C-alpha cells in the first residue's frame, strides 16, 4: 500500500510540474501569435505607405506560415495540457481513495441501487459508501454497466473467473496505461450516452442507398450540375435555365423525406463526441500488447471480417459524422443542393454499416469490459497484501478463508478466520450489541462478491466454491406494494429456502431473522429455518441475539456456534471484534442505554 501511495504522489508531482511548464509554453505561444499578427498589420501599413509590395508580400507570406505553425502547435499543446490536467486529477483522486476519502467521489452508482436484489443493498455494493464508489473508474455508459454486472452476479464458471483474474492482475501492474485509458474516458465534459440507439442503427439497413444504380445516379448528378453551373453562370457558354433546372431538380431531391433523414443525422450528432472517445480508447487498447488471454481475445473479437482494427473503423464512422455535423450552417443548404451531400453521406454510412455496423455492440461492450476490469485492478495495485482467491467447482459447497477483513474499512481493520463447508454448513454467530456480528456478515459477503468478479480479496488466504449469494439483513417496508418489513423478510427467506431446496448452491447471510415478530415465534421460526438450510447443499452465516438458538449445535452437527465479546475498562465498554468459537455469554444492552444517557432502574 505504501508503494502505491508513493507512486501516486510521484506521478502527481510530475504531472503538476509538467502542467506548469506546458501552461508557461502555451502563454509564450499565445504572445508570439499576437506578435506575428501585429507584425502582419505593421507589414500591411508599411506596404501601403512605401509601395514596397513585393517585399511586403514575401514578408506577409512568411508571417502567415509562422502564424499557422503557431496555431497548429498551440492546438496540440492545448490537448496535451488537457491530458496532463486529467492525469493530475486522476492521481489526486487515487490519493484520496487511499486516504479514505473515496466516499466523497461523485459516482456512487446510486442508479444501480436495487433493494430487491439478492444481496447488493445488504452488502453496500452500490450507493453512498459502497464498493462501487470505492473502486469505479469507468466513465462510459457501458463501462459502468459492465462493472455493475460483475458486482451483481457470478459471470462465467471457475475457469472464466480465473482468466478474468489474470487480466485484472496484468492491468494492476500497468498504472500508466490504466490512467491514460481513464483519461481518454474523461476527455469529454459531456456525459457518455447509452449506445443502444446507435447499436440499433448499426443493425438496420437502408437497401435503397445500397443499390448500384442509386449510388451511380447520386455520384453523377452533382458532377453534371456543377459542370452546368460553371458553363452557364461562370463561363456564360450555355443558357441560364439549364443550370437553374439542374439545381431545382437537386433541391427537390434533397427536400424528399428531409425530416426522416435529419432525424437519423440527429442520432449521429448525439453520439459524435462519444465516438471520438471510443475511438481513442479503442486505439489505446489495440496499440498495446497484452499477455492475458482474456484481453487478447477481446482485441481479436472487435476486428471486422477483414481484420481491420476497431479504432480505424470507428475513426472512419466519426469522419463521416463530422462531415454532416455542420448541416445547420446557413451555407450548408447551398452546398447540399449543389453536391447532394446528404445522400453522399447516406451512401457512405450504408457502406460503413455493411462492413462494420454489426460490430458496434461488441466495441462498446468490450471497451466497457476493459474499463470494469481496470476498476477492479485498482484494488490489487493499491492493496498488494490482498490475495487472489481460489475458485473451484464440484463437490460440496465450501468457503474457507483466513485473515478476512472488510476492504472498505481502512483504519483499524480487524481480520478473522471463517470456514464453512460440507461438514459445518451454518455458523451461528451470537454476541452483544455493536460487537461486530453484522459487520462480519458484510465482510464475508463483499469479499465473496469481489472473488467472483475476479478481483483480489481482503484476506491472507481465500478458497471458495461458486454459489449464489443471498442475504437477508436490511429489511424495509414497501409502501408502494403495501408490504410490511416482516412480510418482506419472509419473502426473502422463502426465496433462499426455495433455491436451496431446488439444489442451487446458496451462500446465505442472515442477520437477526424474524425480528418483526414476538420472541417465541422468532425463536421457533429461526430454529426451523436454520435446521432446514443445514440439510441442503447451501452454507452460510446466521447472526442472532437469541442465545437459546445456540442449543442447536448439540442436536445438529452441521451447526457450530461462534461469538463476539466485549470487555469493560474504567466503566467504558470496548470491543475487539475478534470471532471466537462457542456461544456468547454476555449482554450489554442496559450498559449501552446508560452510556446513551437513559436512566435504567
């Protein structure tokens, strides 16, 4: 962790110095441009006063060349300044994350919060102070969604996860490339749109503009018209009505279905900036050599049938889009009438679509996959003490880990050992209030989510089978559906039981189950539920204040008691948050009430 922090600080310092130097040069070029412009004015005045036109013309041409050279270099420098500024911001943000200030990051993935999801709300996967807010560096619409998917479900089998681990591990070591890739996604101030509309366009075809005779007609017509205009209006060789007629015909042509055509052009106007972003991200991806199988497969899959790189194909589309982006210009209607430019663009778009249109979804998806893995790669780079989990299939469900800690707790992180398998299927965890029961459940769950995503986990060793994660921890009333918190809890538990009994491997995390009913019903219901789950191929952790449930261990060898405890010093309560075997023997509710200022007789 210290090495990563030093790396960020060094890069921050270097980009800060580079930015200052670039801004100084930029100011100098701006002054030079002003000087050259002033010299040009002076040269014009000198020529007027002295009539030295030949010398002044030569000087003026030289000044124009110098001015254009300065303009070009100034524009290039502005781009470099923008990237230096972005890279400086990226390293600043990285230091904030390492200093525990990540919960101030703007993108917390709140649009992905889903209370009905199997586990994401209970484990703080999305929303304020969430796993997503901690690690997300994805900037494109698809990148954020791909990261959401990796954190919301098990994607692929154990081999797919292993290949993903390899790719994430390689990206972790490529800090310079990752930050540049991120900077390309940040290069626009506009929000990257959902590419669904563009993908749909890529799959459609307008056969009319693919017909050879239509293409020939649209190519030849403007040539004939331009020749007639030249011969009639410029050279006065033919009657005026001939070029006028040709122009009227072409004006009539471009007026046909103009709204429909402009609606389609509007799609490209919407995605014009996005395409430049994807072009640069794809170029950065395809120009880099990788060792991991997954990233190389991604690179191979985004090439078209002629094996042309995706970034070149996107660049070609972006150039076509640029050519129609000025259609609202006052002079565009004249240019369009003369050249049938709308139709020329339609032909170019259909040709591009025929060659590459069906690859659009693959391009966007795979850029998103790289962004998602680059986000997860941050974990390994910043936390070299985290371990790569071992994922396996077959046999009984199992979860075995040592030194397990919560990845989002940076200060005073506590580590525990947790093991659940075919022999011990339920850990029944008791302990007094605030002793760490719920935190242990979330620690276990969030690390399992990271493991399935392919990321390193906060542990010294970690081995697990692939299971469906299901939690029942934070239960809320659903006023819209008129569902009480107790009934909502019953629905969640019913789903867990149904999946477990159907043969699905479930890793369950249950926190204070049936808290919405009386103590007698709560005890009876919890007893039946825990015994029922222990008879399936599912495993998990159950926390409870009901110490009587600890008796289950004596009657069911699939259930083992663990507990947290507190200790008192100088009249104050303290917790060490260490998991110990056996049932809890302490209570602290009355003491906590006194500490809160409530008189307890």
